[in-house]
C-alpha cells in the first residue's frame, strides 16, 4: 500500500471518523488563511479594493520598483481615484485624486517625524523662515547663486562653443541654498567630491522611503535575517549622511536638493523639444506659467511618505479609521484628465494663462487656488519650502532663458516623459 492509502485506512479506522477529521482540517486551514490575511485595519466599506491580492503578501510585491506608476495604472484601469490595498497585514488607502481628502489627512509620517508638539514647533520655525514675507531677505542669495550658474556655464562651454549639461550647476545651486540658509556656507565648484557625495546619499535615502521598497517594514522577521542587505545599506547611508552633514529632516531635504535640479533640468528639456523650440512669450506671467507647469508635470516627490491618520476621516459614505496607512500619489493627481483636461499628459504652460483677446495684447495669469498642484503636498503636512523653491526656480530659469538659447543634445536628448523623469532624476 502507498502512503496515501495508509492515511485513508488510518482515518477510516479512527474512532473520530472521516467526517470529523475533514471538518477539523478545513477549520484549521481556514483559521490559518484568516491569520495570514488578517490586517491591522478591517476592510473599509465604501472604498473599492484592488483585486489580485496574494494570500500572504497581498499587493506588496505587485508594484515592483515603480510603485507610483503601478498605482496610477490601477487608478486608470479600475476608474477609482481612491482605493485600498493590502501590504501583508497592513491595510493601506491610496489617493490618486487632486481634491477632497488631502486637507483631512494630517497624520504622522511612518519612519520619519511623528506629528507631535516637536514637529509642529519645527514646522512653525521653518514656515516663518521660508515665508513669503522673508523672501526679500534672500534676494542677494538668489542673485549670487543664479549668476554663478550662467557664469560657470559661460566659462566651461567657452562662451557657448561647447556642448554641456547644466544639471551639475543646478544641483550645486540647490544645495548651496540649503547650506547658506542652514550653515552660512556655500560651495564654489560644481564638481567636488563632497557635493557629489551629498547628492548621491540624499537620493539613495529617499529611495529607501518608498512604501514598497522595504519588505521588512511589513514582514518584520526579515529584519533579523543574517546578512540583511537593506539594514547594512541603511546603516552605511546614515553614516555617510552624518559625515557629509546632510540635513536630517527628510521632507526639508527633498524640497531643494531634488525638486529644483530634477524639475528645472527636465523643464528646459521640454522647452528644447521640436514642438517648443523656445517658442514662448518672454513675460513675467508666461515665466510663472512655465514654473507652475514644470512643478505639475514633473512631479519630483511622486508618492508621499507613508502616513497614518490621527482620527477617523470621512470620504463620501466611507469612514477611514484612525491609524490607517495612507499613501498619496501626487504623480497621479497631477496628471488626472478629470481635473487637468485631455492634455494632462502634455507639458503645456498655457493651461495656466488666459489667451490674448487681440494680437497686441499679452497672456495673463489665471487665478489659481492656494494649491496649484500636488508636487509640494497639500494640507497640514505640505512642504514648508514650496515658496522658496518656486523663487529659486524662477531666478534660475529667468537667467538661463534670457541669456541662452537652449538646444537639445542630438547624441543625448533630454527625457521629457514624466514617468521616465522620475526613474532617472536621482542620478
């Protein structure tokens, strides 16, 4: 007799009977399944869930390396701008909409700064230092740093005779702003080891914050495995960060060091495309429109840091419970056709302008809300450095466009796709 026959014979001869063994087995399997699929927050009625969750990991492995774009595809595929997924035992709500819920989500950032009295005091101090009223105090800094961009480009390209990438100069521009405001120092050279180290470590740390980057955040046992690559890399980056004196406030760091270089370089890349060919009106309203459109189209922080709600939040007929994990896809919200129109996937500064009524007249800026797009977040946890980032963007863009006619490289053309941009911006 084979082993299976022996098992069947044993069960039949058992005093408890075949039916009892079958019932116990089903009960155990069902209990095991419920244990493996249990979540910290029960299913939220009124908010659709994405199908295809695996029994143990849920949706954790499905987003891959670009979870923001996968969430955007889910939104477009299922037609739901707010939905829920399961990351192992964690219930998460994904927001891909531009309006309605952001101002209600205060929450605290997972693995970063909790929304407590200390955080509120820090944000109050940052908001005061970076307020609109303080911008006039930084005019000399804007002037010096933007001048250094064009001055060094002029020298390094031999008065425009040579082709050059201005990305390193923009990176220095953004970093010098942070160094000047925080430490009163700046870097003269665009190609120095310390500057390159700060930029590399800063980008690497931001990638560690992605919701689906660290499986050990949702499967704690992975943290205790020998030779844990994630732990070793995190410790190494922290040591290198401290040695390079990088700001420890994650959200403040992202504002300057990544937002300005990535967005400004890609913005000028869009202005160099054949359909654009620097064909735009050289006026203040048009310049402001370019800045706003670059911030919308090239969403540098495409997915917010994971947050948890501090209280129950109502969304239509649904109630999102306290302590629910919330992820906001700024990339999806900034490219939703329901809000931006059918050309949401196109770089078009004129969406921010009222067209001239007669040929001699000029474009005029359209009135906008206090939150023109989601690249700096929204609500109580929005980026306090949004104003100074926009000012820096304006200053550098004005210098570059007024003194140079930018042309796209034939051998290495710029990437103007808003998804590809986010895959290469950290380089």
